[in-house]
């Protein structure tokens, strides 16, 4: 329990050895404050109802063919709810150690988890500079009873946020349906069955050049929607790491591995990472959308043609996480997609 960074890192004068990345894997000089990437479009979702809809869908498809990331504004989730969610988790991570102790777990299979560092603090050799909360939320009634009751509004705020994020994620997935030319609702059932918040707290770090909040990776799931307060998220573009601009009340939409597979490479899983800073704690609220464990992952048949052959093998989604984790732990490379390429 004392391992939770949010319990001890404010007094840390230096970075403990089990957080220090090997010299050749650390952020390069200057990377910690890399400028923001200007190619990540900010899409105003309220414009979708107008005449420009086709143009916007085409823009989303084009940018995600090689970048895998865009931001959305006027997305329908209220600013008040977004602020409530961010503030709730700030309060959560600031609770006294005794209050957090009852939620802490090193069991990777637990439904609700407060953990630190990385997937497993004990197994993983180098820890990431963060604490995290992860659980599922869909459908709400099957999940809510396992959630914390501290802070007092946890269930109310996370419940309301989860319902809104469900609506938004299905809306965005339908834009991909339009762009890919498949029927609306294609992703609405088994392919998006699992949803949850994954909330990260990255406390200030005495030396950000030695650590990562999260090192380079693509996400294992289908789609990620991310709310961030301050700079820290970076994307790899043309051989360079660049920042993802924190825009108040926007969501960063991230294409993940399963969407790259299902779209037969027409959408690209974004290569991303998180750097830390010396002065201000960063909080990010990630909403992950994942297929059900039994879902079969494979490119949509209509997207495979003589000129665009099938790029990925077919497999059951529950196999993926083990392979993904092995990739992250070794580390073999930034993305487990390699293991499924034909
Ligand atoms: C992740 C991740 C980004 C962030 O959860 O895998 O990359 O900004 N998060 O916290």
C-alpha cells in the first residue's frame, strides 16, 4: 500500500531505482516539453448535423489512416459532468492512505482496482510514474455495487459519466461505420461490450528525464476516449514524439489495436506515451471501449479485396490481452499488433 505514488512522492527528493528506465529507453533530451502536434484535428461534433457531414467523416478517416488520433468538442457531454469527474478523481487520489488502502489490489483479475506503477507492481521490473484506478461500468446495474463509496459522490458521478461516454463512443463508432462503408451500429453490441474508466494520476516527479508515466505503446482495446487536464500525452508522428494539446472540455479520441484490425488497416492504432513534469500532478480519465472476451477479431470481410488483402489473422479477443501484456513486459516492441499480422 505504501507503494502508491500518491502516498509518498511529494516528499521524494530523487527517483527510486525501480522507476528509472534504462538509458537508451528514456525520454530524449527536449522530449519532455516537445511542442504539440499540429496535425491532430479538433472536430466540432455539432457540425455533423449540417451539410458538412460527409466532409467531416472523410477528414476523420483520412487523418486516422496514419495518425490514429483526433479531438472532439461540442460532443454532448456537459462541461459540469467532465469537471465533476476530474475533481472526483483528484479527491480520490488525495484521500489519506488509510482510505485508499481498502481499494488497493495487486490482483490483475479484480473487477475494481486501485494499483500503482504498471499492470503489476511486483511482477514488472520498471515501474511507471503513476497510480491508476480501473474498472468496468457497462451495464451500470451489473457493476456499480463493486465501486468505492469514498469519495461520497463516486457512484453518482462515475455512473452519470459512464452513461454519457457510452452514448458518445457509439456516436463516434458510427462515424467510422460511415467512413468504412459498413452498416451503422456495427460496433454497438459485442464489439463494444466492455467499457470502463481507467483513471491515471501522474504526480510531479523529481526527474522526468528518467521515467515515463506510460512508455510508448498502442492501446489493446477498440477505442479510447481521453479527458486530460494538463500536458503529458505524446504521439509519435514522422519519427518524432509530439505533445497532444490539452484543450479544456475536449476529448482525445484514440484508435486502438482492435479498430486497426477490424478496419483491415484503414484506421491506425496510435503510438502514444505519457511524460511527467516536476511541478504539477496530471490526471487523465481514459474511457476504454473493448470487445467482449469471446468476440472474434478479424478484418471486416467487405474490406478485404484483391487490391487490399487481409492484413491480420482472426483470433478470439480474450487471447489478445495475454499477448499484449507479454509485449509490454518484455518489452518486444511498442505494439502487439505485430503478433497478428499476416
Ligand atoms: C494509457 C494511456 C494516456 C494518458 O492508459 O494507456 O496511454 O494520458 N494513457 O494517461
